[in-house]
C-alpha cells in the first residue's frame, strides 16, 4: 500500500493524537553538552539499583515460574497488598482488591480516560497541567477545559463558574484531573484545608476526580509540615487515585497503580484485560520483594534530602542570577519550579537561541497551558544536573534573559 | 458518589467491554486438583529463569541508570535491533526504526486497534480466532466479521465474498486479523503457498493485515518442513507484524513488538506515548542481554522438542480414548488443538458437569467463534500438564464424552 492509503485508514482518535511538544524538542535537549533543566524525569542515580538487583535474585530464586508467567489483570497480589497497606497510612481506605497495577501511572490515566471519557466530554484540568495527561485526553478526543491554580490550590470560584457555564451550555463535564502535591509543571501544592475545600466543591458539583500523585512522598519539609494526604482519603467514592513507583524506585520498571471505588475498578479491570492482559509480573514482584526486605521509608527520606538539596541550590542560584522581572515558584516537594517571564518574552521562540548561545535548556510552558497565554512560562527541573551545573546553568540563563529584556 | 452515579459516567467504549469468558471460568479452572487443558499460557517451566537472572545482573551492573529510567517510546533500541536482525532472517525487511516495543503483543493489538479502527468499522477475523483480539476490537466498538479458516489456510473465496458484500452494503472494512502460524485456538497453520495466496488476495482487496505471530517459532517439524515466514515478508507495506517473547522467554516480562510500514509506526508511536510513555526498559534490557549472551536458537529448539513431545502424548491418548465421533486438529506447532464434538453436544454447558465428574477442564470454543455455531467446539492445550496427566486427562475426558453421547 502507498503511505497515503495507510494514513487513510487512521481512526478519528489517531488523527487527534497530540505530538509531544517536549519530545519534539529532544534533538535540542538530548545533546549531552547542554545543561538541562528540561528533563521531566527523576534522577536515575537515586534509584536503588543494588537493592533492586538483590530483589530480582530473590524473586527468581523463590518463585521463578510465577514471576515469569502472566498474572491476573489487576496484577501481582502481594504488591497490591503492600500498596494498600502503605496508602492506608496516608488515609486511603481501599484494600488490595480496590487496587489495579498499571504500566506506570500514564497507563492509569489512559485506562481511566477510556473508561470515563467519550469524544467531546469535558475533563477539567489545572492551568498549568501535566502535558502527558493532555495527550491522553486528546487521544480520546475529550475536551480539556482549564481551571486556574494558584499558590493556595485550585481556584474554586473559577471551578464553580466554569462547571456551571459548561453545564448550562449542555456540555458533559465528566471529571476533574488534578495533581494536588508538588505539581508537574508548576511545583505548586495544596495544603490540607485546600484539599478539604476542593473535595467538598467536587462533591457539590458532582465531579469525579482523577487524582494524580506521583510526587506525593517527595516532600521537602519535616514530616507533618505539609499535609500530603490524598483527596481520595476525603472522598473515596468519587476519586480515582493514581500512584507510581516511577519517581522513587525505578521509572523503567513502569509500575504504577489506581485505587478507586469497586464499581470503577471492575470496569478498569475489563479495560486493562483488552489492553495488555496484565502489566509485568516480574517488575511488580521485584518491587514487592524490595518493599518486604528494605527500608523504603529511609530510602524516601534520602530522596527528599537529595531533591531538597538540589532545589535549594537551584533556587538560590536563580535568586542570585535571574533578573528581578522574572518570578518562580518555591516547590515544597517534587522535581519542578515554574518560571514566569516578563511581559513580551516568549519562552518557546527563545529556546533555540538560548540553547545555541548558552548551552542551557528548559521546557517552554505553552504546552502545559490549555487556556490563556502560556508563552511567558517555562518549566525547570532540578532533578538532573549536579549542584555545580545547577548554579552554572542558572547563571547562564540569568544572563541570557537579562540580555533579552535589554 | 453512589455506584450508579459512577457507572453513569462510563464511556460508550467501556460499556462495550467484553468480559473474558475464559477468565470468568477461572474459579472452575484454577482449582489445582483439576487437570487442566484449559490454560491459554505457555509452560512457565520452559522459561530460562537462571539465564534471565544472569542477564538481569549484567544489565544492573553495566547500565543501572539506563535500565531503570524511562526510555524512548519505541523502546530499548538494542533490543529492537536484535528483533529486526532476527525477523530479517524470517524475511521481514524493516530495521529497528520500523519496530516498536509493546507490553506483550496484546498491547500491540490494542495500539493497532486504536490507530486503525473507529466504532462500527469492520475488522475481518478468522473463524475461530483469538478471544483476546475480539476483546480488544470490542473495546473499540469495531465490528468483527468472520472468515472461515480450514486446514489449508483462510478460505479466500469466502474472504472475497464477505468483503465484496460488506463494501456493497457501505461498511468500512479496515483490516484483516490473522494468526497464520499454529493458530490459537485452532492449532491450524498456513503453508507457504497459502500465505502467498492470502497476501495476494489481501492486496487485491486493499485489506490492511494485522498478522499476529506469537507461536511462529514453535514449529514441531524439522527446520524447513514448515514455511513459517510471515505474511509481512510478502507485503511489507500493508502488514503490521506482531511478535512476542511471551511464549518463548517470559510471559511475565510483557515484551512484544510491532513491525510495520514507517507511516504507521510514526502514528503508533504517538499513540503509545499517550498510553504509557514506554514499556519497561528493564525487562527489554534483560531480554537484549539474554539474546546477546545465550543461544536463543538452541533454547527455541528445546521448546519445540518440549511442546512436540507433549502434543504427541496428548494426541496419542486422545486417539486411544476419545470416541470416534469426536475429531480434532493435529497442530504443526504452538500450544493448542481444537476439538469438534458430535452434533448435539454443547461444550460450554457440559463444562461444569465435566469438571465436577472428571476433575478435568477444557475451554469451550464458543467465545472464539464470531459467526456460526461455536457450541460444538472446545480448545485443549498440551502446555500445562505433565505427560502422565495428559494421558490421564484424555482418558477421563474420553470416558465423559462417551457417556454424554450415550
């Protein structure tokens, strides 16, 4: 067949697939001589490779046939039990049955989108929000509509106004997608009362909530200083909680999960069966063995120290070197800070020049922003570069933006 | 929210999800005291656990950060290179770029369905066909239409007739789904000339072909005795080839792949990005290291001996114990034989009685059959039970059916 014949076969969904703006920048960003604030990934040096290797050995010694075989669709039960125990400590009420393993939480988002969203359905998203979720919603031809997020949490007046208007127009508003803790890309968080208020508002508006929480355990504060309890602990019957080991143990294992009400889980299970039968038994069994034999909490504490140190280094250097007309968020956890440029600068059009002149890269914010002008924003991560490189990169970027402001 | 409120949110696709008839039988089939011809899975004892463990060690010693990190969406390049080298020996022309790793070939089917099928589109399937593919097509609300399969291959007259009729009715016939080699569930195969004829017919009818080949290397014959070259080697521009390591190395690793024309691969990549970013880097890297250090061909030869031996044992016992009014296929490879009961017997309604009376289980054929009466058929695998159990199970089943025929 000719290429044109093949493309003529593409489904309406496939025609709506959203190319990743970030992955499109890869040639610019993956040059190893470029200092990168752009990566959207954790620092792989923080992954406990040796302990995971020992866990792999234990798994293959103790249950080779099971670990190498297909599993039930909800996934390796002993890991689901550990997940449910652990999230119970954070206020979730479900048990292992109310948990389904997914190929990272990205697959969780996709699975939830397939089960909940028809073409044209509205899914409310934060402004800004995770670009990978927008790609997933686009692949369902759902309609993302933005709700403002600020330092305190979601703007609930705006939420109510948007939902009321959309419903008056006859739109079907299916769900609200939120990352309450240490959000990607903004680095913003919701404190406990903000979560209480959001849970209440969602209930009043009859909104089902997709709560994405890949960073929830990566708080920089002392235990108790920040309330990272999930929304799902407040409204278990109307929240699907998405968790992940990708930021804490091994992104390359692709192990995430969804916890939610039983009636939803049953349908997610059917959907996942048709999607891939089950996720990897082997990587799930390794994580379970890791959790059984190692001190995961101590490991998490180490990660928090690691990322807090990097964050402080970067933000300190930004304060020293960035011009005063730029502002940025001070994240309480996670991997990102969100920078606002002065009126008139466009982060995307400046990027090629910035990389060429300074050998330093960031991610333009535009593709994270579904409504309003996203051109003044950019995302920076402190996860990848060493402390000296964080300082040097901030210095270079500061000089670059100073020059652009003129 | 009440359960009813949550279910009211389900998408049209989710309402069409097809519960797996086989998984629904699990309580009956998973009783360890029941001799099972029902499992649809390879024998996990054949997986090279020790060599895979050594490969895992090598991977974690040599590239921990890479193996534990996210990968590009098409997946771990060195494995794609080995796959392309290996399939080139079987006649495929694409290289690593024309290959995308998937979470088992089930995800490959799902990905292809999302890219190619709109609700209502026709996908032609063999009668009988793999029930997991039917679940995937159902989740897209596509319309599977059956084409007869016989000892020689697909019934091409029937294929032409069906396509002509459907198109005259205004239906959109998007693709043909086929398992040419050692089919699940029928155990039937197509020899070389049958594949040549099918490739030609598909071209004449402008049918894109989804070629599912999880069993292609598990031939029971001498090398050369059966032509297992893929359809994709005959029509590379109009075939998506689905391969898998699930039957040969480790189902629980969930590593499969698609090879196909570049214009399709680019769209599959976008789709997969939104679905899970990438499949597991770690399991892909382990398989690559295994292929680099071990003699995979020798391992495959061992598998062929293993399954051939089991097949001969089972079919020998069936010939000795089954009543003459039953017939079955003699597979040239793979894991299954397909049994036809005499007129009047219904494999599904008999199953509970059979399990209760004989402690022996099979899979009723009905859910593999999209058109015509599937009640007289059942699928048996020789993959799971030991040779003495295969004989004993065949003896019990033979006595049971003899009693039912009366």
